C-alpha cells in the first residue's frame, strides 16, 4: 500500500471516529445516555406505555 493510501485511510478513520463521538454527545444531551441497551430499554418502555394509554382510551 502506498503512503498516500495509508494517509487517506487514517484521515477517513479519524473523521469516522470524530463523527461517532459527535453522535454519542448528541445522544447524551438529548437522552441522558448513549448506551445502546439503555436507549433500547427506554424505547421499549415508551412503547409499552403508549400501548397501555391507547388500551385505556379504548376501554
């Protein structure tokens, strides 16, 4: 691999890493967490709450 190709890959990885950290910070600010399992649990809980709300309205 040429030196130019290596530098290109390193720059690409650096940009990807920066983008991932930026996304993580956005999740932290908006949701209070960036841990995927916690976000999934939050979404599942909200879905269950919404289903319960709809069920109580229909009853």
